[in-house]
C-alpha cells in the first residue's frame, strides 16, 4: 500500500528540529514504542524538539514515520533501495537524512522484529469441562481454558483464554493439530503450511 499523498506533507516538520541527532532520537523512540505507542513523556520531548504545540500536529508525522519504518523493516527492501521509498515531492535534504538513518538502523530493527515474532506466549496449562449437559440438550459442548505465559513481560505476564468447542469444531481442530504435528516432525516439508478448510458438519 502506498503512503497517502497527504502524509508526505508532514515530513518537513522534521526540519524544525535543532539537529539530525534529534531526528535520530525520534526514530529510535518510535521504534522503541512500536507496540505500546508513545507515552506522554515521549510526546512532550518530541513536540519540544520540533516546536509543535499539540498532538494534533505531531500525530500525522508519527504515522508517516511509522509507515516508513515498517516498510523499511518488514518489506523486502534492501539497504541500497531505501531511498526509493520517497516520492519526488519529499525535499532532497529530508530524503538524504531519513535514508541514512533508516539504513543505519534497518538491520538492528529487523533483528528486533524477528525477536518479536519468536517471543510469542506459550501454553502453560489447559483444563476443560463439559457444558450444556442437560437431558434434553441437543448441542453439548466443551469449555476449554488455556493458561498462557508471556515471557517477554513481567512475572505477572499470564493470561487465560476460554472458548467453547462442539463435536464438529473439535474434529476440525484435531485435523489441524495433526497437520501441525506432522509439520513439526518434518520441518523441511512445507506442504502443510496452509489454512485448513472449515470441516464442521463432516464425518
């Protein structure tokens, strides 16, 4: 997806900073807060760096920079092609500065992004019980309770997820789990890396 034309018009706000070191700080702050968003302290510091009076002036610039950074990190763009992200209407001075900084941090940010991907919550425990077991019940189902541990957070980084499964949806889930098991046993075989069709109602 291309950046909306209107967003590019906010990049010249970076020229109001006292130095390119300030722009580097801003990019690093945006990357550091990629999952949480800027807090009030970060926003105040960046507004002061750029001489902005309100968040309404800052937010479009932040959005533009975050999109640029995501493209640089997550898309298949090599270091020498980063300058191609910018359209001609972006001032050459800004293009040069941002290109140099994005090149400087691209590898480091990609390594961080890889860590984000592999640091997923892990299953700590699972319990279940039957529900809707009345004599005239036509649709019994099981309640599954998963306890997840997020090791990237503090010691309190546990979460519980509850969901219900009918006989049909359980069959679909089991078929998918069997495929996952086979894939783990044969990691070089990518034939099972696909979304499984909804098999509810089949036998």
